[in-house]
């Protein structure tokens, strides 16, 4: 099968086309023929990109761990999926990713794709929407009426966090740049702060029940004094992964695959309660551009997607 993998060069974002044996699914696994892959540019900084599960150095990784596509074959014990079925989901960070004609994943890490989305659109959802869902519900313990501060509401994860928090009855406050104000209002934000013009901690005059940080830097620590006693802060930024600060370690989390949650998210999309956005579509052969950001035609919101299957829409 054809793949786009990291090259052995001094340029960390250089991807090259290569040929690898097509994998075969083991017990509990599904082989997916990849149609499209969602891109997270910070994946280049992640530990599993440069190391194996046991800690050895890893080279030539195949990136992108969220995807849409069709089931090519299933392993022993898999009864939830049939060959040819359209699916979306993610696979393990240490596995070869979805910048390939085929990728392996566990059956429990995928779900039927939303019927109302194209395959390109479906590839933008799994990691971003699951991160927002798990951050708000499992880490933040979201309740109706909560005041939720979301840093970076126009980003790939933030746009889902704003929508989900609004949908479940929260009062949503988002930081953003002015060019994204109208977009974030449409997502459901009740208050928007231009954090470049005014320090957000000065603009927020009442405590919040959840802080959801997708920005990084000192944003998270500056947010902690705003929290109501006993409530929760969450951060997902890669620059916080190796921290020794106990406040950040407690709040940092990495999304986990969850089939049931993917199905709930798909239902919200198919009933028009949740929307996704495609920032740009990149051909498979130009996948390097998805990580360098050197794309001429970007729509300004949502996720960059690599079209792995020729002609996919």
C-alpha cells in the first residue's frame, strides 16, 4: 500500500511517499480503507511520533490518527462491522496512522460515519469532537447552567467545545481574535473576549465552573483563579504534556477512543445539533503542506484534511 511517512531529513515536516505491506487485522481489529485523514499539526511534537511504545526511537512514522473510510476486512471476533461499511474514528497513537491507503484500528475505536457528512467532513470529527466531549463531561463534569471558559473557541477542538457546552445548557465564554467573533457567536458562545486587547482574567467578573484550555502557554495558569471552588480545569495542549507542575498534570489529558461517544456525536451531527468545518483539503501527494501550513486556499475555520483516496469528496 502507498503511505506518506516522515522522511529521514533535517526537516521535521518533510513527508515522502513510500510503499509498505498492507496490514492484516488481528482479533478485535478492523482494516480500514482510508478515504480521508484529519490533520493535527502538533502531532509532530508528540512522544509517539518519535518513540515506540517501549521507549525506543521511532523513525519514518506514518502520521494522522483520525480518519474516515470503508471497512476493508475484519479480524476474529468483530461482529459490529461489515466489509464496505462507511466508518469514522481513530487508531492508537503508536500505530501507523491514516496517511496511508489502509490503516488498522480496534473495532471499539470506530463507529458508523454520520450519514449527513461527506467523507472529507467526517475525517474532521473523531479526535476533535471526542476531546471536547471527554474534556467537558468526564474531566469538567459539565452541568446545565455552568459557566464555561473556553480558550481558543475557533480552533479544531474549541469549536466543538463551544457547541457542546452550549447544547447542554452552559453559559459559554470564549477567547478569540476579532476575526473569529461572528463565527464563535454562531457556534453558541454567550460572551467573547478579545484576549489580545484585554487580559481575559480582567474581563471575567464572575467565577467559572470549567476552564477548557486549547491555547497553551501561561493561559491555563492565569485561568485557575477564576474557577469556582471544587470545580475543574482542563488543558489539552502539547506543551503541557511533560510538565512537572502538579496543577497542570492534574488537568492535562489525552483523548481516548470511545465507540459509544462517537455514535452519540454522529447522532448530534445527523440531527443538525452539531456542525463540523473543513479548513482546507490537501491531496495525498501534497500531505507535507498540511503540516507546514503553507496552504493557499484555506477557509479559516475547522480542520485541514488530506484526501487519501483519489477523488474523495
